[in-house]
């Protein structure tokens, strides 16, 4: 991020803290609770935002070298993503061309040949059909036409994108906008190392899970004994990039920043910087780490969602953590969930357990039950919650729904 922009954002947050006033959107909105429970809306969301929309599935560090792979099955299309022998990122439908069984069942690893467990047809990391078992019995086939079904895949700025449909349009600069794409590239996301992951599976609509990351109003209330010890709350910088946005809030390090000359101000030492990538991605950028939060609906149950959190660290941080834990860098890649990779990862896992899972999402489950009851027809987004305004207005526009209605004091 450009240093002059860092100074501008930090000055805005310092001003809010000194004035004792949060960001002010100047307007309140009424949000219909039916949006969290309606099966027809949920079906429309699934098709529009997941089946037919480009998906961010990870960072470059998820595929750390030739012969690595990862799989995901969260948005209606089972994906096998690989870095082939030439180091090229590719994505395929994870289905054998014979009888459509998955050719890779593990979540991630190192593998150059993928063999279907059903009849042992095998494929290379570039998707090519390598072998048909007992081909003389099966009969001749055209192997060139029966490689894995390849999907549009782009690796750009350290982000791994895939479109769930072979004919899908995937242009990252158009998807993000050139300004946001360039800003994200400035964080050198492609240099980060995958360190571990966590899944939160709870009974709340996927939009309620997204809402968790949309305001700082609750930090010193709900999180006073957890995240509130680190972050001040009631301060927010928000910048919209079309349907995406940047969300910045101060931590207690901002007090030390005040004593430094502006030339030494570093936004990552005094805040967390969160990027919301429409429709379901929250990415938190810290000084030596990034947390990628991917939120998915349950296509059959509007009242359930699954959140996938992946943690990435700088190579220096991972080398130090590996040394402290007495394990090699190669071991770090192979250890599931990597809880032993050092205190930084343990702290990240604890934040998402104690704060997001046990506090934020617990509130979301209560909201979900109330919405399902049907007696409370709407909720209110306040003047100090503009990120929620932005997400829900963008969401409704994308589905051709009427915009949220303004709340007016009587």
C-alpha cells in the first residue's frame, strides 16, 4: 500500500479516536430478516454467486512448488487445483472421465499422477489422461479428448482463482478493478507460505457470517475480554472498490505511531487491514501474516454455513516457527493443521476459536433462530456500520432485488 495512503488512513483513525466518534455513514437501513431464511433467495444466491461466479480458492502458497495440489468442493463443482511439472497453476473438474469418480480425495499434498480409485484410470498434473487400465478389454479411446475437464484458472498477485464452469469468464482485473488488484499485489501475497487451516461449521446463514466482519461497534462489548484487548473498536476506515471494500481498524499499537515521524508510520503495525472481496471472501492482512476467510452457504439449508480459514505467513516467520518447533520446512508443509508450527499459528487459531467461533458466530446463530421464528421482520444497520450497508446493497443489486430502505426517526 502506498505510504501516503497509509498516513491518510492512520490520520483518519487517530482523528476518530481523539474525537470519540466512529465512522458515520449518515444513514440507517432496514434489513429484511427473510434474506437469511428464504429458500428461494438461497437458491438464487447459490446459482449466481457460487455455481456461476469466479471463486478465490487460496493463495499461491497453497501450491508451493511443481507437483503440488489442493482440492475443494464448497461451491457445487469439485475442484482439483494443481501446479504441474512446469510450475503452471491449473484447475480441473475433480472427476474421472470414465465414471466421474473423484481422482483426488485428499485435501492437499504432493502428487504428480492422480489415479481414480474406481478403475485406476490415471491423469497427470496437467490433466492429461496417462493410462487406462486393461485398455485391451475396455476398448480403444481417444486419450487426447479424455483428459480431466479443465476450468478457467488464473494466478495473479498471489491469488488463485478458478471459474466453476469451463466456459466461464475469468478476468481478474475486471473482477477486482485495476486499482484494487494493484493494491493487493503490493502486499506480495505470492511470497507467503501456507501454515494451516480451520473450519467453522455452524447454524447461521452465510451472510450473517459475512456480517461478522462488517463493523467495529461490538469490539469493546462482545470482545472486551478477547479481541478487545488488542483492538480499540469504535473506529473504522472504509473504502469501496465497486462491490469490494477495504476495512481498517486500529489496534493498540496506534498509540506508539503517534510518537513517530510520519515517514516511519506503518499501517500494519497499528491496525488490521481487511479486504472484502465480493461475495464471500474476507482477507485480513497483518504485518507478517494473512488470514483468508472463505464463507460458503449450505445449498440445502439457508440456516447453515461453512467458513474455511487459511493462514499464511512470511517465509521468515515460518522459518523461525519451524526452528522453534524443531521441525523442517518440508514437515511444516505436510503436517495437517500445523498447530505445531509455532506460537504465531497457535495464536491465530485461538483468535478464530475464541473470538469468531465462540463469540461472533454464536451471536449469528441467535440471529438466525430469530429470523427463522418470523416475528422479527427486520433488523437495523446503523450509521456506524457502513460496511454492512455496502455488502447488502451490493448483494441485492447483484440479485436484482430492491435496495435496502432507509430508516427514518419519527
